[in-house]
C-alpha cells in the first residue's frame, strides 16, 4: 500500500532511539523525510540502519527542555524543505517521581521534561501543518489510564498528552489537520531493557510482565509501534482524528487473566 508519504517532512522528537527510532525507520521506508530532534547523538547502529534505507533524513541535536530554541529550528526546517507535513511527539522518560517523595518543584520540572516540549513543538509547527493539511501524532503511556504507582509526574504528563491530542483535533478540525495518540504499554526498548537489568532475576521479572500481556504473552516491538504510527500519520488514515490508539497486545483493555 502506498501511504502517500513520499517526500513529506516529519519532525520526530527523540527519533533516534527506542520507540522513536522505530517510527523514524518506518517513515524512511515510506519515502518520508524524517527530521530527528534529540538531546543525545544518534548511534552508529541507528545511522547504519536508516542509511540502509535512505540518506534523505536529518538529525538536529537539541535539548527539548530548552523550549525557546524550538521555534527557530522549526522555521529553519520549513524554510529549507518548503514546509512540514507531520509532527511526532515522542521524547520523554518515566522518571519515577512518586507522590510521597516528590516536591511540587520537582513535579513541575518533570512535567516540563515530559510535556512542555510536546506543546511547544506543535505550537511552533501549527502554521506549517495548516498549510500542508498535515498530521500530529503524540506518544503516550498506559500510566495515563491505569496508573502505575510511584510515578505521579510522568502519569500526569502522559494524561495531559491524551487531553491535548483531542484538544488539538478539535482546534484544528476546520484546517484539515489531524491529531492522534498512540498509547504504549510494555514495549521492549533499550531503556526498558536497562530497567529490567536492575532486578535480581531479570528473566523472572520479564516473565512476570509478559504473562500479563494477553496477546501472545510478549512485549510490543518498536517496529510495531513504528508501523502503526506511520499509517496513522499518513493521508491513508485521512478520517482518523482525536483517537487514542492502543498498540499493546490488549494490555489495557483485555482481561489479563486470559490464558
């Protein structure tokens, strides 16, 4: 299927690793032009993987916490490429800011790191999205809906992201701009793998988690998130807006006692 993304410019925050890398690579396979915004440099492995598909991509190093820099970067990209079709808000991390031990100042700092740049990247891009009748995709988390315990700030940010997804869908509906979110549950990424290693018995911990994932009792892959993301972003998903899409093996909605 031709997703009609060839030559379309898409900004991806945190697009060089984990879930973001899966989205960037899927976009590249469809002929889109991924513009990756990330605080850390892309790895040689990612560079090799994307350049096996295309050389028509760009990496821009930026700490997205420095939100005042975003507008200038967006304007420069739009000027050099002749516009922007899409935005993928993906960067962020579960920083485990618990209710009992987190001050309001730390809470606000965490919100800034996991939420503010989502708003600013779309705010900076919105006139270009209107011109291209483009698409917004926000990456959220199950914690927004299920809670997790000991992660109040991250859960609050991810819940706000779901609210913004629908607000932007409503605000931009007359402009032909769509806004959707993917809700991630248990996705196997390098960050997740590092977290698993903190347990005394990592393999046992993995089994505890995968046993609760109804479909095939396995982790979601970054490729599965990436492929879904690219379809939802694309013009082929032209009547989909304001949606929260769950790529999670039924984790959130199905009975976890299913065998």
